[in-house]
C-alpha cells in the first residue's frame, strides 16, 4: 500500500498552516479556551478548541452562503495541500485526480440554522443549499468542483477513525489507477446542535479550566474537549518531492461486548503486517487518547500488549487542540510526517502521565530517531484504525 505524501494543508486551533501549527505544538502551546463561536453558558462543557482568526477571504464570495464553516476550512486546507505539493494540474488529466475525505457528519451549524428556519418559519425559508451543505460528502464535492478533480472520489464515515481510513482508502486508489489523491479530513461541529450531540455521549469534559479540560492518560482525566480543524494531504504514486510514505493500514470494528482494546491490538498488528514491519521498528505512536479513564486504560493496555511496558514513545498532540472529529486523525498523520522530517516527537501538553498505565508518554517535545510512526484512531461504534508512516 505504498503511497507518497507530497503536500500538506492544515487548519487548526494552533494555526492556519502546517508550519504555524507545528511550531506552536513544539512550543507547548494550547489552542483550548472558552467557547466563543456560540453561547455555551447553557451547557456543562464551556471549553473548546476553536480555530481563531479564520478568514473567508481566500474563498469566492458566492461559496459563502452555500457552505458551512467546516467546508470553508476544508477548502482552505485542500488549497494549501495542493499548493504545497507543487503539482501542475494542467499537466495531469483531471480524471487522474481523486478526492477521498472523511466526515463524522455534515455541516452542523448550517444544518441547525436551516432546521430552525423550517420549524419556526416554514419550508420556503429553508436554503436550497441545505440539501448538500449538511451532507457527509459535501467536502469531497466542493473540493472536487473547486479544483477540477474528476477521478475516483468518495467519503468515509467511521466516526473519528474515518480520518485514517480515508487516507488509507485514497492510498489504495493510487494502486488502482489514480495518479493523485487529495485526502484527509477537516471537521467542525461548533454550534449548539453539535455540542448537544457530543454531550449525549457522556464523555465530554465539564472542566472550565483549559489546562485541565482534556488530560488523556492522566489520573485526572475527566473527558475530552470538542475541537475543530484537521488536515488534507496530497498523495501520489510517484515519489518525487515526497515528505513521507504510507506503508500499512489496519482497521477493525469491535462487537458490542468485545474485550476493550482487543480490536485496536488487531488493527495495529494488521498495519504492521501490511507494512512488513515489526513492533520494534516503530519509533513513535500517535495515540487516539480518548481522555476518559476507561478508554485510556484500554488503549494503554493495547500498546503494552503490542510493544511492551514503557517502551515505544507515545504522544497525543490533540491535547492541545481538542478532538476534531475525523480531522484529528488526519492532523495526527500530518504531524507524524513532520516528526519524521525533524526527528522530533511533539508533546502531550498539560498532562501528568499516569505511571500505572505502563506507557512512555511524551509530555515535552523531544528529539528522537524515528524511521516509522504509528497513528491510531478510534470511533464511537467500535471503529479502530491504525496507519504507519515511514520516512
């Protein structure tokens, strides 16, 4: 499943570009703070990871009333990835360029506004754009239209694990004929409807302090924080100008009463087998880091089973951004690429590692020899995904 990453575009609470986000991450900055995009005083979850200073100026004005904030950020990240790749699209057949994204849902804020119009004013007040603006595949469609991509395209829906599964699916498309794939995910649910949806899981943090709201693998962990953003990547079959390569992927789905962590262990081993690597070849693990005691213990136990106690370095950069739906895993892949480039492991900010978990959690940026990175993601419904990136 070898595919080469040649372009990266990032939109996150820490920055609006790859290098801006990476620098802030290595500096130990956090993008968590009081929710500002809507009135959150009625909810028990006041902290969010919002993208600050996001400008719509890069987008055509005609697109703005037809798209959700999620799609607008996705379009900016996709443009950044294409620009970074250096691809001359005039020299590539549009039928050879595909788009494969992931989504936990569609445009939440757009959908909430139009549903409110429906019930308070009537059907004729609902925007004609509602039919697609809140649909799962909207980012794939808008990116394809804006950049003239006519190759095999689609969307993956696997909750947060979709951010990895979409990238793996795009890589497999290269083996079947596409020359270029734009992939990854940018997600946002920053609105009351989104907050209620996340609150219903029972796992959203109630802390009002950004420094303690999201503490994966910490004894004080009390849930996760909702963030927004993510990353898009350009994949190519040719290795010219590559940052790194995708080497192996594994995905499983847990049964309702499955042993916690068993499916994740299997996904990791499937990825290792696909990449023809052994556990000792992995230089760093980018953890899913759910931020709840039960889920963190299950993930830590899975890592100990595969790698042994306190062995491979583990990091969770998402502690600085919150969990961004599918965008989280895609951003982790982008950060794994930069970790390989700079031979540096980014930190898990604000966290005091729970030694009883038996994992080697990095809480400060650290130089480290890395040839292969493992990225993990899990989703509600039992989804597990593992992706290996190599230098």
